[in-house]
């Protein structure tokens, strides 16, 4: 998953990384994401929507 950052719309000085959620989920419906020692759950619903919960 070591990819170069992909530029998205915005000013040229803004650098954004673009992640493909399918790579992040790896064929699962749910993954835990840790941010500042807090655990969040990223869930892909049956309607192909993403939900991030604490």
C-alpha cells in the first residue's frame, strides 16, 4: 500500500493523499482506524455507503 500521493482538486500548494477504500477494507465490511489513541470503526453498508463511528 506504498503509493505516491495523488493530487486532487484544489490549489497546487495543497497535497492530498487519495486512498481506495477497497484496499483499506480488503474485502471486509468493516475496519478499525486508530487516530490519537482513539479507535473508530469504518463500515461499508449494504447500500455502498461509508459510516465512520467512534
